């Protein structure tokens, strides 16, 4: 495998001792491969130049261009050479007893880890940095993952019979690559050998007498993978149009984000310039820079929006479910349906984001951690696995879904629901529960059930708003929603259960939206808190009937509301815990202070609810922001943030 060290003898013999062109080419190629490992590893692909590569290799740029068309071909060629060695190590695994799946998988994974540890800088190019080349690099990473999957399949095929399903093998291979990437990026490689054994143990859990095959294509390519055209892609009228300034500002920002989706998918992040985004958005440089300081800022905003929407879809589907198994099933189904309906955002999240390299690392890590925590919490004490397994599970699922997106099968993603539910269930709840859940998906549509539940909860909130809780009956709610009473009775025990589930779903969505807004500006914690409050007020204004339930004086609902309040304060705090720990807080007990602040917000909400003005809450943002931020950051910081937000400036 190529080394990251600068060649100790950079120049080949010259004069009458010089090698002929055919003999010199392999030597020059090797020197340039080593230079690619060194320079890209140190500076990133985007900042790497042909001159820097030639200088590091000790050759002229003319020599480089004799062998390669430019830096892209050179980096791809170096990555291919390194990937061949990693793939060869996986194929050359030691022989183990054919009836011991865990040892067979461990043989493959340990061989790969050994190859990585022999030359980690070179492995980083093939595993981590290669995707920053753009679409060709993403394809190279996928090829390496597929080769690892094939080696794992051979290990899982004793006596000519494969004992692990195709989707599970794909997730195991993708998860392994995610783990390798994680450790190669940080440079902390010592845990890798232990991680290989943990991953083998996880993979062995999927042993079965009836392995499933991957779903076959069900639509011709591009059959229905186009997003519904966004109204924000339409240009605004020129000249004096009389449109509200707030609408114009939102429209301009949305056009830029739509341009990020289109241009990033076509060229990759590194090859995209601000000029490309401006051209695609159809606006001036001045307008672009009124919204974003750079292409990185615009890309981060597009990623954050796409991630929060996906996470909210999962949360909103899972929150009303009563047990962990139902929550996981609903969340998996909701994610796949959401991605299928938003192919451009699916590509940004799953394919284009890794190609953004260091600019996207933090955003991808936050998104991965959010879903990893969901899986860990869903398993509880029943599915205790090594700490690396939930992370690998998320990484493997992302890899599998990304492959479908690249293959133009985004519209078919719901076909993966049964397979992915089973894959998630096995380490969390055991194989019997996994098989039962997968089988049940053939009998009922969890997405339809979730839609019916949401329809009934919305109708319930409307009925309570008009009639009061005491006068509300589940039969009236079912009639209002156009749902059979027996269906409503199967979903809710009684009116109180319906109210509790409605509040639970609403509060869960609120936490996800607020936490997503916080994390999007987390490098300026006071501003992040302001953004979270802004997002929360918008959510309240969009859901006035359920919001009114939160501050109701109905005695039957008060205990449930109080419990939800405490639960979701704690959850919001956990979601932002990594950032809150770094905040120089004035409040000595921030969790308790957050409760006091929330009570103040609820008092305002109660007043607006009584006056029928919940939709006007966003207008109270400045006053509530000062009230909320002062206990944590002091009055000066609270005023600074209010002024900064009013000016629309980016965080510091």
C-alpha cells in the first residue's frame, strides 16, 4: 500500500543512466500516488493543486500530465491502488471452521483492519478522502464497500449455502466502512482491532436458515424520482412588484437552497462554486451574500433543513406508538417514505454530503449521532450491544439506502421497509421479534396506520378547542375525522389516551424542530438558543389547536401535561448536551432554569390561547428571547443576539 511519506529519493537517474519511458512510468506513478496520499491527507482534495502534488513527488508538472490528465485522475488512480490492497486482504482471510459464522466474519474484518493499520494514511485516501473527488470518488468508495460485502458473503456461505440475508450483509459492509472512516478521520486507530471483533459478533446475530434476498427493482430507472417542483424555484417579478419583504427574503433563501440541491448533485461539493449557485438560483452576487457568507454556509443550511425534516418525520411517526418495537417500525417506515418523496434531499443527505469532505464532517457527525441515540434508546436494556454497533448500524443503513439513491431507485425505498425493520430489530429485540415484525409488515401498512392516528389526533384537538375536553367523545372525533369508530378504538383506549398521544407527538416534533435549529447555529450558543425559540414559536403558531391543549386547565389533562413537560425538557437538553456543556451559563442549574423559562413561555402561550391569537406568537420573539436568554447568558448577550437576529447576520 502506498505510504504517506515524502519519497526519500525523489529523482530518478538522468543522463546516460536514465530509465527509458516504460521503465520510469511505474516509478513516477508510485511517487505520485504517495504524494496524493500525503497532500490530500494534509490539505484536503479541494485545496490540493497539481503543483503541490508534483512538488511532493519530486517530479515536474509535465511528468505528472504525461501520466494523468490532472489531479482528479491521479487521486482516483491512487485510491484504486490502495483499495485493491484492502480488498485483497479481505479475500485472503485465514481459513476458519465453516460452522462458526462469528469467526468467519472476524477473519475478514480483522484482515481488513490489519491492512488499514499497516498504512493508515493511504487507507484514509481510499476510505475517507476519495469521496471528496465528487461523483467518481463516491462510486469508488461504493465499489470498495461492495467488494467487502462480497468477502463477507463468502465467509457467510458455509457448504455453499449463505446464512445471512443480502440486505444484512450490505449493512454490515457499509457499517464497517463507516467505522473505518470514523477512526481514520480522528487518527485514533487503537480500538480498530477490538471493533472488528464487535462487528463480527453483530454480523453473526443475523444468521438464519431462511435469508432474504434484496428487493428486486420494481420500477424502470427514473420512473418517479423527480421532486415535486418547488414554488421557490420560480423567479420573482422584476422591478417594483409590491411583494412583502419577508416573503421576498424567504423566497430568495429557498431558491439558493434549491440551487444547492441541484448543483451539488450534478458536480459534487468541491467542484461547485458560489458562481454556480448564483447562476442556478438566478440571482445576483449581492443577493446571495445577503443570505450566506459562502458556499459552505449555503450547503450547511440546505443539509440542516433536509436533516431536520427527515428526523422530524421519524420522530413524528414514532412518538404516538406505545412500545419500542412499534416506534422503531414506524420510524423506519417514515424515513424511507420521506426520502422516497424527496429524492433531491435524499441525495444531498446520503450521497452528496460525504463528498463535501471537511466542510460537512460536523453536520454528518451530528446527524449520525442523532439517529444512533434513537436506536440506543429504543433498545434500552434489552438490546445491550458494544458501543460501536448502533453507530455501525446507522452507517450501514445509510450506505445501503445511498446505494439505492445512486442506482436511481429512490422511489422504491419503501420496498426496503421490511428488510430494514428486521435488521434494526435483531440487535435490539432479538431474532424472533425481528421475524415477527417483518412478517407483520406484509399484513398491514404502518404508514397508513400512522396517518390515521395523526388524522384522529388533529380532529381530537379541534373538537376539544370547540367543545372542551369534558364534552369530547371518541365517537365524535372519529366521525369528524371520517374514520370508523372501531379503527379509532383500536388506536386509542379512550379520550384521555388520545389527548396524551396527541400531546406526546406534538411535543416530540417541537423538540426535534427546536433542537435542529439550535444545532444549526451551535457555534454561537446564545444565537442558537434564540433560533431554537424562534423555531418553537413557529411550531406553536402552525399548530394552534394542539398548542392550546398544552396550556389547558382541564383537570384530567394537567397530570399528563406536567409529565410531558418534564420529559421533553430533559430530552431537549440531552439532544443539545454536547453544545450546552461548552456554554458559559449564568444559571447554576441550567436544567432547572430551562424549566422556569419554559413556564414563562407557557404563561404567554396561555394568554394568547385565551385570546385566540396563538398564530401571532412569532411576533413576540424578541421579548421572549430576552426573557429566555438572560438567565443563561446575561442581559448583554441577550440584547446582542436580538440585534444580530433582527439584522439577519450569520452566527459568529
